[in-house]
């Protein structure tokens, strides 16, 4: 809901969608054709948490890939970014995500 509120407040005319591949990979939020966001409830992220983002990266459409979790470690690896949920919300409203 926070992403939807942000897009509405900023009057961004970008669609917000969900993606699921035929192989069962999923990504929770797609913002336009720019950003793919996966949200995990886990307190510790693992490489396995990036499966959906890596799968959609193969499509060659999106620019940013963000994993949001309860893990307090923020990591950047190329176009992939893992953020603690509070940092994600702060970055979102500061305009650093979209």
C-alpha cells in the first residue's frame, strides 16, 4: 500500500503490477518498466530470496531490482539492491527509488 500511496501522492502515472513466470518465479511489485521489487518477511535474507528478481532480470526490461526484508543489512550488487524495510520506505519517500 505504501508504494501505491507514493505513486498517487507524487502523481506518477506508472502502473503497479505483479509478475509470475511459467516456471513459478514471482516478483511482488513492478513499477512501470523500470523497477522490480520483491518483499520478504524473513529476518535474514539469502541468495534464494533473489530468485524471482534474477528470473525477471533475464527479460531485459527492468533497470532496478530491489529486495526488501527485515534484514538490517543493505547490499548493492550492480542493479540489485537489498534494503532493510525501514530504509526502503525512507528512500521511497525521498524519491530515491522511483
